[in-house]
C-alpha cells in the first residue's frame, strides 16, 4: 500500500479548515441579519427585554461588589429599566450597565461554543440565575412576570432541547446582548445626549461631557465585539469547538 502524500494530508486539512470557517461566516451572517431585520418585531422583543435585565443586573452587581446595596430593579414593557443601588463606587456602577451587558453577551457566546453538554448546562444555569435575581430584586409586576417566565423557558430549553438547539439559543442571546449594547449607546448617548442616561449621570458626577463617555463606551464595545468575532473565527476549525455553532 502506498503511503499518503504528507502534502495531500496538509491540503485536505486546510480544505476542512476553510470549509468550517466559511460555514462559521455564513452562520454568523444569518444570525446577524435575522437580528437586524427582525429587531423591532415581537420575535426579538423578549431577547431585548432580557438584555435590559442584564444591564440593570450589571449595575446592581457592581454596586454590591463595591460596598453598595440593591434596593430594587424595575423592568418595563417599553424596554426601560431602573436599578436603585445606593452606595458603592459611583463611577464603576454607572459604567457597568452598557459595558456589563456587552460582557454578559461575550460570556453567553463563549458558552454557546462550548464542548459537549456545555450549552445545555449554561442555558439552565442562566435560567436559574434569572429567576433568582428576579425574585430577590425585581419589584414591578411586568419585570417579575418576565423574569420568572424567561428564566423558566431557559431552564426548559436546557432540559429538553438538544445541544444544537441550546447553542443556537445562546448564540441569539449573546449576539442580541452585544448588538443591543452598541445600539443603545448610540441612541441614548450619541444621538440624544439630553436624555437621562448612565453617561449623562456620569458626566454630572465627573464633570466630563456626556459625549466623551458615549464615544469611549461605544469604542470599547466595538473593540470587544471585534475581538470576540476574530477569536471565534480563528477557533472555528478547532476540533475542540462544537461544529453546530454558527453553522447553517
């Protein structure tokens, strides 16, 4: 039997790498396009409310970590949110909202690309955390109903859906969190600096203009999103990464 040509093996390996990366790009494009065109529809609405909850949780968690407390969290049907968290480091607490939702998105995307049962476990764990935080801190009827219901759906998904289904769900959640953070900063800070926002409150606390914080945050958000995309693209051909994520 004639031995295989080493160069042929290398070429086949490169072909497989190229194929998987093309599938990654195609899958990412489909997810991103779907979110973009369905952004203001009922389909994406629950995901956006979930990101608002992550935004407020980020404020509260940072307050607790820096010596403050959480009095209450309010989530409204109009995609608004409030976290009353006296004490703590004002600069960090105000900065944590937009940047926190971005980091949550990054963590969820990482879990979606995990090996084995990681996506199923992650979906269930996130669901438990959402319900726990909701019952502990959310104090308005809509927020309570949404948090318990959405957390329950995630737990059910983790238990009932296959790994591929949970990976797709987490990918949608992670992308929405990253995209919503960027668009929210653009809308509330850059386009409407007069609106009461985290950036405006930070400007009042520091004397640094609202526009500065908006530009800084959106630059950080774009940098982190770009880094995440690059890392995911480079790892798309890794045998240790689930093939289902971002594939179509």
